[in-house]
C-alpha cells in the first residue's frame, strides 16, 4: 500500500485500522484449537471460553476442544455457556457424556444456592434434596444457615438423604433452629438414622418441648425402637388442639403401627377439615386395605381438599373395587378433586385414567394443570407420559415446572432428551428442576 493511497484513505475517514485489518494474519482454525487446548492445560479457563465463544455454531471443533470448553466454562462459573458448548459436543440424538452432563447439571443447580431470590434458592435445594449427591453435603450444611426457613428445612432433608456419615452433627445442630419446621425436618432425619448416641438428646426434647415438636420427637424415638412413644402420640390425636391432632395423625400414618389404624379411621370424622385431610393422607401412607371404608367416607366430605386426598389415597391401597367410585370422583365439579381421583386411577392402572389426565391437562386453571403433572409422577404410571410431555409446552411456568419435575421422576428413554431441552427454558426455576431431573436419570443408569 503506497503512502499516497493511505493518506487519501485517512483523509476520507476510512481509518487505518480498517485498511490494515484485512492484511493482518488471522489465526487458522487449527491454531485456535491448539491455543484453546494449551490454555486449558495451563489453567487459563477464561481464555478458553473467550476463544470458543468467538467461533460460530457451524464451525467444527474437535470433541476434545469442546470438552475443554465445557470444563472451562464450569470452572469460571458460567454453566449457561457450558451448556452451549455441550450442545455442540453432543447434538440431539448422539450418546451423552454422562459424567460431563452430570457436572453441568449440578452447576446449573448450585449457582442458585445463594441466589438473592428466595424462591430460586428453595428450588435449588429442592432439586439437590431430590438427588442428594454425596458431594452436596457442604451445600446442605451451608443451607442450614440460610435466612429462609424453607431453605433450612430443605437442607435438613437433604442431609438426611445424603449418604454420608458426617451429617449427624449438622442435623443435631438443626435441632436448635428457631423455626419448628426445620427442627421437625431434623427430627425426622435423625430418627431415620437410629443412632443410639442421639437418643438422650431426643428424649430431652420429647420432655421439654410442647406442641408439634413434642410429637415429632416422640415419632423419632418410635423409629429408634421406643414402642411406648407410639402410644403417647396416639393420645395426642384426641387433644382439643387441631394442630396437635394433625401432627399426631400424620406421624401415626408414617409410623404404620397396626394399633394406630382405628385412630386414623376415626379421624376422618374429625370436626376440623384440616385434620380430616391429614387423616385421609395418613391412611394412604399406612397402605392397609382395612382403611378403605374410612376413605370412602372421606370421598363424600364437604371439603374438596379432603375428597382430593382421599381419592389419591384410595389408589394407594391398590384395591380394584375402588375404580367405580374413583371414576365418579374424576367427574367432581372441583378440578383438584378430579386430580386426586386421576392419581388414584393411575395407581390402579385404570384404562380411563389417561383420558381423564389428558382432559385435566387442558384445564383453564394453571394450578390444576400443574397438579395433574404431579399426580402422574406420584402414580408412576408411564402410560400418561405424553400428557406430562404436553405440559412442557404450557404457556404458564407453573405447569411447565411441575411437568419438568414429573419427567425426571417418570424417567424412560425419551425423558433425558426432554429434560435437556428444558435446561434452556426461559424460567430459571424450571432450568433448576430440569437439571435435578438430569442428575436423577443419569444416577439411575
């Protein structure tokens, strides 16, 4: 380029950089990949991400480079970018890199454990609790210090499910939490561990605490083998305080002692509808066919919540003769009652259940549509899988969220592909749920 031409170009405002740029050496494609791998090996993860972000989706990159890109994006706290690289590494229809995908999904969840928005922290801990990975124990312990009661309760549940011997001391500290729900979660967890060294502490709680904490301390002792604790809980089920009756009935349903069945059956006649609802749910937990008459009575209750729970519980008893009354309940004027009936019918394998579920998936109320997805998941009936899949495309986030969680529980060959699509949902809570489902499915393989 002559000096004269350059002077004219500058005078016309073209700029030197614009003119020189085309003749500067541009790194070759091979050189870019080599640079990215070298940067990865040297721990310069930001540079790896920068180099690969500068490439187009159509530009071919070797699997080794793309894996380095995913790992680098995760190391610098950018799981969304890692997902973009992973999608290029494993296009739809290709076999997944299970270890890499698991790490990616876990990063999508854990980025929200300290999110400023409480509902996203709750979603993150809910997902972690559902899969309870052993490497999440430190996160659960941190969660016990969260300002949110819901997060602390979920963290306690997660510690209970995590397969680690180091969780007992953290759960014991949670017994001092100011929120009753957190202390109850810790008591449930510690009772399940049946550690004899914890018994004196729980005995003291059962004697010093009043109200629902007293009842759940007794339930923990019952799980540890203290039989007289069940009798004491049974006595609480007849107290004047409705909240105490609810807690006692719920605990008796989970403990499943034969002597408690008459108490649970009688509780469906309680004057308080909340107690009747708890009794209907407890009879489902109990799972004894002798509870059928009480549940049939509850199915005629004036309160729709009682009817809904009773219908779902009838399905849990696995009695074929319950089908006619559940089909009738599936036509109840209240949508949520129909949802409970559908869950019951799905549990019984009724051929009409999928049709009822498909109808509810089109209900105008998004909470009913979301509850339908949850009912399918609780039933475990994969014949209604397509109903849940259709809700992944719902316009409202609540049905999509419940459908995403349901897909993760139902599993199956097509579930992983659907959850990977949901990782790109516009709602972060749905992305968190999808990530939890991905981990669950990969762990089950």
